[in-house]
């Protein structure tokens, strides 16, 4: 026999089947003499002769008898035990197997149960007498008995203990609840290292594991739900966090007004208030996501929207509320749902919607602790949805404000065609553009962007756009116009910095970028100045694209007093000018931009089609930030629509100018009254230039929707209106011009100045 402490083994009839060397030494019989004989006869023979009593210390050995299973029969194993150790071991074993709260099972080398703790109920849903002799993994209803048997045999083979394995059981009879147990396996060996079997301990940790699972679900919800400020996105985050960790099916329904960013209705919620199915996760849905409908009245869902009280609802075939919503009832039956929690999405007593959690098929039914978890989950989600609702409302207001402040319809021009691509940001922004007609058939093209987002950025954009539109009416040079716009932006920034420290705008400095381009269709030039932004791009008619070398100026309202240098470039007719905010510049205008080749064929395509093509090419490449692109195609003013005439330096300049105007207006078939007015205006402008200006003098007459008369000289002195008395002989010139025309002004340039006057209509 393998173990030295085993003396003998006896069959059910009391005959010795195995006899060890230790038994021979203790009793005096050899194996040949003892095997096959009755134990009783051996003991009777030994009664008068006591050499077998000779042991260590001279004491008779203590012996233990243990039943063993060998196939279908039971044999008895007799072992020798030392006195003190045997008593302690027996006491310990008796306590462990009769009083310990841990479920103990002694298994033989075939994993059959040979002894069980009689007091604990851990894993015991079968009578005790049905366990002995059965394989451990087959004696209990385990969810995965094959895995447990493999784990036990691994310990049996390797000797490496397996500690705290979580084992799930099948539902007990008459219940849907599953037990969870912490099971450990330890190998049994004798003093010689022979494998005798295993000890399997089991502790019922069902409540502990369920509590930990609830904590994990709550932590998952708090970490994942609310990452995006969008009502639908928050709803999707919720169902992804709770399925399948907490429920097999989850449905989020949000009041439609809340989805649009409006205030939630009063509680109790009227039955006519529609809800949108914002998110769903599970097997099958009664209604598609995005569906908007009223809740049937006689259902737990409608009840929750009335009293904002979460409830556990058992789902049974004869549940009355199922009849009120046949489509939902059919989906519930087909999914095998048997337990339901309906919880409100509510904040400060206001209803935002509701969440339905379903458990189906072999999942455990909901308990009161699950209801508490659902309440906490929905409270967190309601806060996130309310934040998203408020953000959506502010975003809508900001987007509406920005849209109203942008040009609703650009001014028609015979010399510039424009089209723009505006990609709004998710939170609104301060990007803007403008196309302003200037005297002399010129056109100002403006693109700008205020840093920041939301209502503040949109409002600041509106202020700057109003300022630049007003300044453009003064016909300032682009660099002067930008400098004055910067003065306004600096004042607005100072006002923002002076706000109370608690105001959010106080912590958000004001800066802006802008580019101004003024196109002259007669000289075919474009004067540009920029504050920030990226250099614009010109696509020529030959398919060549070139970045225009516009010097960089400082940001508007930035630090320092650096100037805004302007540059004038030639721009042939048919050229396409592209101006963009930074978000699109890197994708379109930069030398290595991926979409720059789209502008190579700009001259052959309508601008609106080109904008659409760029938008299609961007696809999902544009994320979040606001972006704006302005395209402008230039055309020369036809030669028959303007007259340029150099003038002499002396008093004869006025008659020469009147004669030139008269001839040109006659060629344009202008009526006599308009012709007389323009002759008088030209005479007065030339007279002022001769008297106060510096040669050379030049007259220009332009017909471009209106009739414009310009007189240029090399002086930079500024004329002004004098309200002359009737007895004065001089001083009436500009006063007469202001009275007879739609407007007049002075434009300064590097070679002097130009004084212009514009007749209100062209009656040709």
C-alpha cells in the first residue's frame, strides 16, 4: 500500500483485502497470513498474545476506520494514529464538518463526494444523502459544470490550489434567482505525497457579488454618460452602459420638447405630451429609434410620468397594462422579458423622460436593490440630459443669432460673382463674411472670425460686422479700414475685461481675425490687408493657382501697435479669389492642402458647384469647429461703361471736363436732366481740384448701376462742405454736389486723392 499509516483494508464482509508492512510489524502476521482472513478471527487470536501492542512509547496504537468507495462497493480503511494528534485532528475535523459556515466537501481522486459539511447551506439545494458518492460537479446545478470539473482535475493533477473561483449556479426549483459561490480546491496528500483527493470549499457570495456588480454599473454610468452635450448622445451612452451589465434590454424615451432644447413640462405630464424614443439596446424594439408618440394612459410608463416614482413591474401573460400598448406587448413577449423597472428621468421635480430596464430569458428578476440603482442611474442621466438641453438651447440661440447677423443676400455686382461655404460649429461661432459695393464699381470682400463660441462670439461678430459696414461707407483705404476696425475691437475687449470677475466673459479674452480685399474692375487690381487669417489664394483662368503674398498683420484687439500693411496685386479678369478661416485653410489653401487641386479648374465651373464639391470632399473630415470659405470671381468693367480723361492744370480744365461728360452721356443715351446734373457735378469737382489740388488731374466717369463722377489729383488736402450764404461768391461747390447727388466722398491713395460723387440712378 502507498501510505505508511494505512494498516489494512477490509471488504464489506469483514475480510482483509490488503495488509501493510506496518500491520505486519504491529500485529506479527505477514501479508500472506492475513489477507483473506476475517478481521474478527485475527483479533481473537491476538487477544492472548500482545506483541502487537508494542509501539513507540509502549502504548497501543489508536486506529481510525474510514469508508472508501471502490466502484459500486464500499471498503473500509484502517489507519494508525498517534494519540494527541489523533484527538486534535478528530476534534478539528468534527468542528469543521459540523459547525463551520464554510461549505466543505471531501472528494476522492475521482472527484466523488465522500464527506460534506452538515451545517452550511452553501451550494446545497439537494438532500445530503443524495450527495455522497456523486461527482462534485454533477451533484449540484452549476451553470458550467464542465469548466468546474476541468478546474478541479487541474488541481488534482498539479497540486496548485485554485482559490476563490466564482461559480454560478442554475436557478433553484421554483425560483429565477441564481446563486454565486466562491469555490476553492485544495489537493489532499498523505505523508508520502500520495494523492488522496481534494477538499472543495464553497461560500455563498451572491449578495456580495450583486452589490459589487451594482457599484460597477453605477461607476460605468458616471464615467461614460454625459461625455457629449447632446440629448440623443447621452441617451445612447446610457443604454450602452447598462446593457448587458444591469439589464438585457434598455429603452430611453425623452420628451420631445426637451430634445429640442425647450423647457420640460409641468408634472404630472399631460397624456398628450409626445416622447421621442431616443435610444434602445436589446433584441427587438416595439418602435424604431427616433419615433415620436404619446404614451398609452393605462401603463406603468404613463404612471411614472404622472408621479415620478420608479417601480418594479413583473411581466406576466395576464398583465392588464400590456393590452394598452399591443406593439410593445408583442415585443416584450417575443424577447422573453419577465421583469421590468420603469424609472423617471427627472430633475428638480421636472420630468425629462423615462427609462425602461428589462430582464429577459434566464436573467435574474429585479430586486429592491436594483430599483435603488436604477434610480441613481436615472438621476445622473437626467442631470446630463438637462445640461445637454440647456446647451442645445444656447446653441440654437447662438446659431440663429449668427445666421441673422450674416448677410441674408449679397449685393449684386456686375464685376464680382461670389459664393460661400459656411460650416457651422456644433456650438455656434463668430465667423462672418461680407460683400460691399464701393464707389467706382469697386467691391470689398471681407472674411473674419471672432475667437470663441456661442452667443458671445456671435454677438461680437455682429458688432464688428456693423462697424466695418459703416466704415466702408467712408471709402477708406483697406489698411486704414482695418486699423479703425482694430480700434473698435480693442474697445470691445477692454469692456469685456472690465466685467465682474464672476462673469464668464471676463475670463475669455476677445480676439478676432479679418481679411479685407478691395477689387477694382477698371484697373484690374486687388488691394488686400489681413489681421491674422491665412493668405488668400487666386485661381487664374489658365488653371494655375497662386498664394497671394499679403503681409501678416496682428490679430484684432491683440497686444502691441504693429501696423496692418496692405499690398496691391494684379488680378486678371476671370480670376477666382479664395479666402478662408483657418479651419479650412489647411485643407484647401495651403500649398500641400489635399483639396487645393479642386481650385485648379475653378475658372471652368460655377462657384456654387465648386462650393458643393468642396463640401462633398470634406465629408466627415470636418469636425466641430466652425469654418467659412468665400469664393469671388472677378470680371473687368467693359470699356464702354467708363470714361477716363486727363485734364489740363489750368482753368480750362472745367470746360474740357464738361465737354467730355456731355459726349459720354450722349453716347449712353442719358436723359437731359441727368446729363445737366452730371455736367454741373463734374464742373464743381474739377474747379475744386484746379483751385486746391495738385496736378496731374484726371476725370473718370463710370456707369455701373449708378453714374459716378471721379476727379483725382496729387494733393492730400481734405475738402469739406461750407454752407455758403447767397451773397458769397465761393464755397458752394461741395454743398451743391451733396444736394444734387446720392452721395459723395474722398478716397486717399498713394498718388493723392480722388473725390467722387454718385448720382442716385442711371436712367440710360
